[in-house]
C-alpha cells in the first residue's frame, strides 16, 4: 500500500512545491541515481548483515516525516536523498527473502511460476484497492491538505514492514 500511495502523493506534492517539470525530473533523477548506488551497497551489506533492512524501514519513515514537516524545497530534497539512500535496504531485503523462499520450494518450476503469478495478482489487486481508496480520500475536500496529511500516515507502513520482517527473522531461529 505504501509504494502506490507514496508515488501518487509525492508526485502531487513535488509538483506543488517545485512547480516546474524540469525541477521535478531533476529531483526524481537524483533520487533514482542515489537509489541505484545505494542498491549496490545495500545488496553487499545485507548479504553480511541481514538486520540492515532496518536502515531502509527507519530511514524511509524518517524521510517521510521530514517531508511531512518541511513542505518546501529543502524538505523535498531531504526526502529525495534520504529515501533514495535508505529505501534500497528495505526493498532489496524484501526481494531477497521472496526469492530465497522460492528457492526452498522443491517443486517443479511450473508451481513456482504459479506462485509468482499469485504474488503479482495479490500485489496488483492491493495496489488497485489502495489507489481507489486514495482517490476517494483525495476526491472529497482540499486535495493539497489531504495529500500533506497522508504523509503523516505513510511513515507507519515501512516501520510496520520492518517489524514484520523482524518477527519473520526471529521465527527462523
């Protein structure tokens, strides 16, 4: 739920704050470049220290809180750089766990392929539901105020994912 609503809400707020497509593109490009560099670093670190996924969970939450508190270009750039650096730690670890789980299944590839389809269907349906919810949330009232308020809710989700990952790891031991 956080990835779809995060991209919708931040996209709207980026436009409202920067007011120029060129600056929005520069901010997004900077975030993707920092994210790509951090993705390489996080993969190496997560291989050695699995608990580093907390860098992503906490870092993404803190960057969202900073963006919620600072609704200006400074807050936007803090969010872009901090989330670009930290989110690969969470996202890479989630993907790693998914593929590790797939590797432990001894069935024929066809069964694994069905699991991949089921995962994508579940994610797709939940993304559609969250977009519908977000649409109705933003459709009634002042969309700018509601989008800014939504930033105060979003930090809960990466922390929640981190807690679930922590409990998942502790169940393995």
